[in-house]
C-alpha cells in the first residue's frame, strides 16, 4: 500500500487496522460481576501519561468476560478514550494483563505491522491533526463529549511509509524511554525517603506523637459551575480525585481561571498537602500529593496547610506512612465509591520530629524528595519536546536526522 491519508473505514476494509469500542447494553458487565481479582475493565480514568494503570482498573469475573462480544484488548493495542473524557491515548505493552475496553474506550489495533506500525498509531493519535478531528466531532450530539465508533470510522489517518513510521517511533520512543527511566528514579527516591522516615521516627528522644489535626489547617475544596465557560480553561490546575495520581502536583487536565478560583473552589499555596477523601480509588490506594505551585482543588479532596514549624514534606511522609491504616478507615458507598471520614484521619496518631531533629530530617528527606520532584519536572519538559516534534515529523517540516539531534541533546 502506498503512503497517504486514509479513513479508518478504508484501513479496516483493507485488513490493516481494527477499531472496536467496549460493550454497551446487555453485554456490558453487571454490578455483581465486579470482583477484586479478574480481567481489567479499562476506563478513561485508568489512562495516565500514555499508560494504563492496570493495578487500579476495575476487575470483572469470567461470567462477564464470556458475555462480552467486542472490545477484548491485546498487547500492542492503542487505547483511545472517546466518551466523557475524549482524546486520552495509551499504549499496551507486551505482557500486559488481560483486559477489555469499557464503553468509554476504543482499541486501535494494527493487523499488519509491515504497513502500520503499532507505536506509530500511538503517536499519531496524539498529533494535532488527529486531535483536531476529535474536537470537531466530540460535541455533535446533545450528550457529554462523545465520538462514536461510527464517527471514528470516518476519521483520517496519515500513513507514511513504514520506514518513516519506524524512524518517528525510534525518535519519540527515545524520549518516552527517558521519561520512563526518570519515573523509576523518582519512585526510588520517594521509597528511600519513606524508609528514612520509618527509621528516624522510631527515635523516642527526638520524635514525638502528634495528629494531622493538630499539625495543619484543614481546608475543603469545590467545583466551579461547569456550565460557565468563564470559570474553566485558565492557568490554575484544578486537582480532583481523578487527577491526583502523582505525589507532585504541578498540573491537571482541568484548569480554572482566576474568576473560577473565586467561585466554587479554593486556592492553596505551594507546599499544601492534598489527599482524596471520596472516590473509587480509595478501595485500593490512598492518593496524596504536595502542591508544587498554587492550585485549586475539588470537593473529593482535602488540603492541609502545615502549621508554622512543621515541614510540609515531613508531614506528607508521616501521612503516607499511615496509608494502610487510613485505607482501613474507608467506608464504602454505592457503586463501590470509597469515603473517608476526615475526623478519623485528623485524629490518627503520627510521629513528627522535635527541635533540631525537625530541621535535620527535613534536610535529609528533602534532598531525596527534591530529586523526585526534579525528575518529574524534567519529564514535563521531555513530554513537551516530544509533543513539539510529533507534528513537525508527521508534516515533514522536520527531518528525522534533525529530530534525532534535538533528542540527543536532552537524552
């Protein structure tokens, strides 16, 4: 097949591409078929930074899987969110767990890698050419943002020669590899800081017992009216239960304006500790992070402003060390939603350093946490470079050799 631009429908007819969404109606999983361990049901909220967080997905049993007629995923698939949150893209690496798409997600699968490289699909679906097509179609119905499977079949896909596809994948993949390496370094630095806290906090001479309630000012968040466009699309990250998936809160997919921040939500400064108090994630994990800039936050979260003399990072580590006990406090509401009674968390015993020990521990743990923050910030720069190179490579404005030099400078 010659390089060119084709519709999804044409590529499917040629046996090159398969696009399927998750099951609707009678074939979708029923409430009693959700289990603690089983096949992953991938939703938009499970897609983060190009990956699927399989450990956090809802699981369905074999009865539900046997009824499913489409949307059964496989390694090397590219997953696109097409309902509610439109345009998230994740790649499924080899060796991933069994999964099926939810009604919110679609898999795009290369059926002939000699013509259409799987990872090229992943990058193309993030290109401005493709995203603009999604944006033009996502509000064609009266429903929430939605690009149906029928609409997806009419979308255009640029298919250069496989040689060019593989060159693009090699260049952009080098950036993704560096991002993945940085993520591992950041996770290791955070784990080391946690180990340091566990060891040092056992010292009865220099550390004493306190509570989160006695250590910080507690604040509740909120959501500005989503129907008012003047409140949304600004420069202030709005942190929610769905977006709080990293300990270092630089940004969020949803952002509010200054007007929105004054109407229905709350701003907190850099150093504020934010954690989830309501959401499905509380059934498996305690999500907590530290604001790296001024942010707003939603009603499913609480924010803590440490009292004078209490280091923000130390209080963060103290709370994180109690994750298991905090999860044991979670009450389950309808549809598996977890809820934390904040009074219980506020009275939870924690260990904090006193006097000189406070400054010493803040310096030692801070060096580790600063490293984790630094690599996270570097990843933002690398991701921006990747997203800048992508449209230029696809359009031919930038030659592969020039892109390789740009990548080599940062990798």
